């Protein structure tokens, strides 16, 4: 979920922390309901992050300069889908 989010990730992380999420990489400490509540507090749902990402809009990581033009990556993506 966080890898597909943008600037809202900070608010979601803060809300989860304030709800008591700690050591969530450890299965015995993961609190699924807390994360759902954190998302709700930020006006998001888990489904918001499961949708296909639109290629015609700016993506959260577009500000990172990979030295490869986005147009080239989109052409390669389209070729891969064929």
C-alpha cells in the first residue's frame, strides 16, 4: 500500500503510529484493524491503492530523475502488454 501511495503516505503512517502501530513487520504485532482505521482517518480505503495506476497522470515518483524519459518507459510498458 505504501509503495503505491504519494504524499498521503506520511499522514497514513502518522495516523497508524498514533493508533498504536509498532513493529508491524512482525506478524505477532501487526494490527490490521489499526491500519484500516488509519486509512479511514485519512479519507482512504485499501481499495484506493489496488486500482491500476493511470499512465496519463503524474505518478507519485515522477519527480525522481531516473535519466530515462517517461515516454520511453511508457512505450516499453505498452510493448510488454502486447
